């Protein structure tokens, strides 16, 4: 049976008609706005002449990056120099027409640009205003510089990801930023729900530090209840084991699961071994048990072990590369990855929000200023004024994405 439809017409999406002004940069703010776009909102992204700094981070091709593609697809882009008086006025004009404004500047920067919450809410009380910062608007760390790596260290995420020797390790993705973007989108949706009931907008304030703490609520409670714990698994066997042609992760969390594993590995004799009688005993002899399991897994291929372990209902999975994930049988069946047609780069795989029937097809990321004139016209600015701003460099119009790319 084929999977259910992934997309609906834009008019049926939950945020159809919602106007979002995204003046954020990097990841957390843009991802928040992009989630709203996926769910039907019209999103205008405003960038300075130098562009969103995320365009030049990580894997870069031309004037864009994987990061920019992941978090800005489908948005329309206006390039505005808000350091000028005229640019501030243009930005204010766009903000006063928005239902949602998303910004992730350091505290007081938005106020200096004339688009702080208080100034906008005084004229547009129904506005939902999303502010994302590193540590919040006040306190001893309010002006502290923050990045994903800084936050992973400062919030305990690296501590949670310690190696077997207790060494802290960075998690290999932009988890602090992405998680904050998700929390911000959810909080924005909650504020919009309140607005639909009451007509009132509001100020949604989030910061990376508290988002990372919320993400680790269980870890922090475990620490409070149990004290410092050694890094590593809490059951045995539990780990990644080399097969003849790859590797497999497998584990047993309780006695029933250990029994299934023993039978799958043709070692029912382990069930009578007093060293393996329960998880406490198995943990005490984890090194031996893991060595025994490793010796057994090394005798067959990954595919052979997948068949055997699945037949015995053992918790396991092959360790997949990203290429393997893209061709995962379940991903193929469920159409988990959309195709992002980015001009100049060809078709690319894109993982949208996983709520079926609640998202658009993947959209190309714009060039900085690709839609500037169109956006200003739609906002009601007169053409002579737009022409003057273009001449003065207050705003900039760029060619469409992919133009001139070889």
C-alpha cells in the first residue's frame, strides 16, 4: 500500500496566508521561519548587503551553502541596508505588515534597527514577535557570544556525549541551533493559537541555553537523582560490533531481550551462566560479554545478521552511511526525502518536517535580494522610491538563483 500523500495544496496548509518577516541569520531563527513556510506561511527573508552569515559556513557552492538551503528554502529574499535611515524605514514598513517577525540578534540590536518588539507592538498589537538569543535578554551572560559548539559545551550536551574514558565530545550536528529552531516554531504556533482566540499577539522569547537545557530534561533529572554516572551504556551487551563487511549495533535492555539475543547468536548456554543472570551481573562482566558478542558477529555479513536478528526480534540496526540512509527501504517506501531543485546545483535530497499532509514540497533557497523589488512593490512602496533606494544602495536587487552559474 503506498504511503499517504505528503503534501496538500498550499491553501489547505495550517499557516496559509500567514505573513512572516524573517530578519534572522544562521540556523535557529531561519529554521523557525522555514518550518512556518513548510506549513504554508509566506516568508520574506531580509538580509544585509553582506548576506546571512550562514551562506558562507560549512559546505559552500557559489553564493550558498547546505546550511542556507536547509533553512531558507522557499522564502523570498529582500536585501536591505538597515544601517541607513532609509533602510530602517523600509524594514519598519515591512515589519508592520507582518503577522510574525523572527529575529535572533544579540539583545538590543533589533531595537537599534527600529524593529524591536515594543516599537512594533505599539503600532501592531496583534503581532507575534519571536526573539532568539544565546542566553536571553538579561543576566551575566546576556552579551556572551554563542554558537552551536559553544552552547554544546556550556549546556552540558558535550558532557552527555562523553566517550568511554569520560572525555567530552561535540555531537556531530548543529543540535543546539536546530533544537532551538524547533522550540521556537512550536512556541510561535502556540502564540498564534492564542492570537486566534484573543486577537492579541505577544513576544516569544527563547534562547539557545535554555533550549538545550529543556532538551536534556531527562538527563538532568537522572543526574539529580543518581549523581554523576559513568559514560557509556546502561545495559550489556550494548554496542557497535564489526561484521564481515560492515558493522551492527545491537543491545539487550532486559532479561527477555537478552534471551532473544542468546538464541539469535546460537548461545543459549549464556542463559545458564551466573555471570549473565541479570543486567547487574551482565554489566559487571560487560567487557567479557561484549567480547563474546563481537566474536560471534564477526562471523557473518551485516545482511545475514539483519535477517537472523530480525527473525528473533532483537534490537539492532546496521550502521548506515548517509548514502545508505537515502536509499533506506523504509525511506523509499515512505518517500521520506523530497527533491530540492536548487538552480545551478541540480536535484538534492531534502528532509522536511515529518508531519504528513502538513508541509509543502521542498523549495529552492533564494539569492540574497532575489525578490527585493517584487517584495517592495507588494508592500505598497512607490516605484520612484524603490528606484532611488536601488541607486543609493539602500536596497539591492539580485539575479534569480542559478543565474550565471556554470
